[in-house]
């Protein structure tokens, strides 16, 4: 067998620098073609996301990356993930001002003033990949489901476009794709996480404000995150089994 | 007994209709419901493969750093070390797949820097921000800062 220089550098670099999972991921990337993940066993994973409010700088990188990776229509009504800006007048957590210009795609032009006694922060949002999803329960044909690894997915070929799930989602995470008339939503980048890569939004997040986690992997940093932070999910009263955990979430966020 | 089944005509028709209906139902059900529906739950098991066979656009920083180890080393100690390459360079899986065929453009620095570093009340206090007009007076950010290692202490120059 002859090995040229590039192949040698690639192969040795891979084994020296990276863990097994990462080198497998790179293998997929360099192979190029869209492939299913043969070595992946859905039953060995239980995916979740950790979001640290204090780290989000509202750059909108996640929104742009998500639209690009998942071919989401660019019109400002369609988002698989988006970022909201909260402005909470002092103490008045029942009346926050919330806006999300184009979902945060173009960043957030300044709107508020320093020192007016308010509290200001960004909240990235996405599908909560609920373990007991209302959207799954209402689907009349089984076109949306909780996968064995804890991801709420859509079967676009099977979807009728009836919109029940759009109404059922308490978090407003679903939309009808105007091109296919099928429902669409965050898939937690299922095509990436099954190949050992992280989601597009987590990949580009400059501060680590959002990180993908595997709750079934004892060595995953998400356990440390859940242990050392005060965490909350959105709308816990709905008992949806949401798996997007927010650290330092303010009571005004809904 | 014979008396009882004297007028059986309508019963036979009913049974016949029922039988045909059942047959149609069973055949239609067999044709319409995919074979793998219900293997894992109330859905098509192959929908998992549909979802996992979407094409990648972002290669991930591990892939970039394999070949661009010089840039990786340059960034390793910088304030930007936690930022993935494609946060600034955009999705480049096509380039990582085949670097000879796709040569990426160099991104323009200033709009990138401003998107993250422009002062904004909502940004957390720990994050270093500037008011671009006052800070750089119209100069491009990379006149003074190096995008891969933007601080000054780590390159040892005075800017």
C-alpha cells in the first residue's frame, strides 16, 4: 500500500489529536456524501441542550447557521431557532418587553438605554425536544415522533400539513414550510449528532452559551452543567418533559 | 328451523357486503401503511434515516484544524480560541471535502467584529465591547487586531 503525504498527515493527525468520536466525525466530513450513520445506536443516547443565559451575547450566529445548515426559508417567519431580547423594567417581571427582530438573524440594533434600572438579557430558543411532547400526541398520522434517542423529529414524506402540531406546541417552535407544505422544526441537527458532530448552532456559538449534551453519557459536561447551575426549563407547569435546560433563567421568561 | 331461515336472502347480502368491505380494508391497510411503521413506535422507522441523511454544510472545527494546524496553533492561546472557524468563515463543508475544488474567500473583518463586539445594553457585562466609531475611527478592525489572535499581549506588539 502506498500512502501519499496528505493521506499520512491526515491519518496520523486524526489519531494523535482527536478522540474516537471526533475522528469518526471528521471521516464523515471528508467523505463528503450525505450518509446515514451506520455505527450509531439511537438507544445509547438521550440528547438535550444546555443554555447559559449569562453567556449569550445576541450575535445571532446560531440563527444564521441553523438556517444555512437546515435550508430554512430566509423570510422572517420561519425559524428552527431564534433569539429573543428581554427588557424587564425593575421588579416588573410580569410585563417584560420582548422583541426578536428577524429572529436575531441580523443581530440586535440598540433599542434601550444604559442605567434605566431595567434588566436586559438574551434568550435563545429552539424546540425543547420534550420527552412527552404535546405536538406528538396530536399528530393524526404519526408523522412526528420522539426518537429513541430523545429527539422530536418530523417525517416530512408522511406529514399531511394539517397544522395540529403547530398549534399544540406550547413553545411556538413549528412552522409550515411554504415550499413543501409539510411541517418543519428543529431536528437537533439529527444528521450531525448521529455522526458525532455537534449541532450547527452550538458549533458556531462563540461563547459556549449553548451546548449539546448526551444525558446517557456519564462523561458528558452537561451533567456538570446541571449539577453546578440553577437550571430551569421553559413552562415547567406544562409537564412536557422539556430537555432544553437554561441556567440563570429569569422568572419573566415565558 | 327452516321457518327461521326462510327469508335469509338479505342476511346473505349483508354478510357478503361485510366480507367485501373487510377485504378492501385489509388490502388498503396493507398497501397504505409502510412496512416499517410501528417498528419503533407510532411512526415510520425509516424516518430516522431520512433525518440523519441530510447533507452537512458546516464541517466542524475539528475538520478545519486537521489541515490548518498553523491557524489552530495561532489561535490556541488567543481570546478567540473558543470560537469555531466557521463562526467567522461561514459553512465550509464543501471546502473541507475537497479543498482543491473550493477555495474559500477571506472574510472581511470589520462587519464580523462589529456583529459580536458592538456595544449593546443587552449584552452581558463580562463581554468586551466597543463603540466602533469611537474606538476605530473608521479604520478596519484588522488594521490593529489580528482576527485569529485579537488581543495584544499574546502577539507581543503594541498594536
